[in-house]
C-alpha cells in the first residue's frame, strides 16, 4: 500500500471518529445497508463495531427494489428513533433521510447529490476504488476493532470486485481461509437478495453473528440452510435466463428475460464478454409487476452512467441510472421503458407488454 493509500485510510478512520464524536455516548445508531454482499458486509462491520463500543445499534437492510430512502425503510428506521444514521453502499442523494438526524454515508458509487445534516466518506474517484465494506473496515479501526472483522471486508471485495482486486485485506484473508471458501461464502450471501422474495435479512443476521467465513457455509446457524435454499432457486432461474438471445440496435445489445429472481446483472455480465463491441442491457420484465428492471455492462470502456444520462427518458426517476461507471442499471415503469427503447432505435418486437 502506497503513501497515498495510507493517507486515505487514515482519513477514513479520522472522519468516522469525528462523526462519532458529535454523538451522545451509547446513543441509538441506525445503520441502513444495501442487500448485496458488499452492503451487508459493511452493515455488519459497522453494527458489530459500534455495539462493541457500547452504542445501541440496529442494522436494517433493504428489500426487493428498495433503497435506503424507500418509505418502508425510512419508516422502520424512524421507529428506532436513532440519534444518528449511517448509510452503507448507497450513493449520496440530495434528499434527507430522517429530517434533522445526523447522517453519515459510506459509499463508493458516483454521488447523486448532497443532503442537509449529511457527511460522506466515499471511495469514488480513488484508485483502486475501495468497496463500502472495506471503507467500513477502515472506519472501524477508530474503535480499535483490530483485524477480527477483516474477513467481512474481504467478502465485500470479492462480492464487488472479484479476486483480482489489489487490496491487502483480501490477500491476507485469502491466505488464511483460501480463495474457494471465500468465493463460496460470497455466493451464498448474495443468494437471498437475488431470490424471488429479495429478502436478504437471513444473510445479514448470519453476518452479524458469524465468527468466520467457514460458518457461512458450514455453520449450524439456521440461516445457512435458508441461504442454500435461496441459491438453488436462483440457479434454476439463471439457467433459464441464459437461453435468451440478444437483439441489436446501434451500439446496444438487448437481452430480455422474465423472472422474479434478480439475475439480470449476472446475465448482463455474461453477455458482456460475448458482445465486446456493444453496451449490453439485460432487461427483466418479471422482477416486479409494472416495471422493467435492467442492468448494463460493457467491455467497450464506455461510461455507462453517462450513457444512461444521455438517453434518459423524460419520466425517469431516482431509480434510473445509479451505481458504478462500468456497472449500472435501474428500473422504469413499463411505458417509460418502452419509450427508452424507442429512443435507442428498437422496434415494437422488443417492447415490454403493458399490463391491463
């Protein structure tokens, strides 16, 4: 790790300590995390670290097609009545989460805005870009947690960046546990949020108590069986989705699938390597009634966030075009989706059916 990297890590730790220094000791802190492995790892690192420092903590994760700002999530958070909120693995927005409540956002996506009473610790623009889980691990060092939670940071890196990521935390945990075990744990933890229910709570509950990645795949916790059941459902949906063939318009290759499982990001990634001269869009008409959920990937080095911004239909909302420069997506109501396809030059044969 170079001097610039060490300086950045110290900055993350210092800013986290400063945020906590403004809070009453032991006060209730609500944590909202994304439901993928990176977000769940970040949420569990923060939850376990703050609980160990005698804060009263509740960790919430998002459900199917939800963000930290979704009304259902905000309502649950408000019921907890926190003195502060920490959001992990969601882009900063201009909307306040809980009015008047100090909020810290720990993230690595392109920021979408800045809200009152909010601070941001971001890895966006830093190379290599750290995951939210890794940022949370660095932040937790302000609470003297040592390396006991480093394996969670390693899972977050594998989940978002794969094993080629150049971070010592992954290499150290890889030496201890082996890459295959870490991969298996990552796969299982991602399964519940990809299932038809989209309920990632079993994965979060497991991460909040497991002592090692081996417990994720071999432990006696009841959540392990739930994760394996969810993965079987997702694997079945994925095999069916792999049979879809792309349609083309200009620089875009469109793959249409219809499943309640969140496999559209995986399908887009598969076709990315096959259609190396195209921007690949995988559109899922079965994920949520009345909507098309979609994922973009490309081997062309095109900035996909900019691509979506340039082609945004007039009625697109905040669920359109979030994420990374090279991995993004979102959702649109079916009529708006069809308008988006028309703008891209696709014909009626690929439009999503509008429900009566």
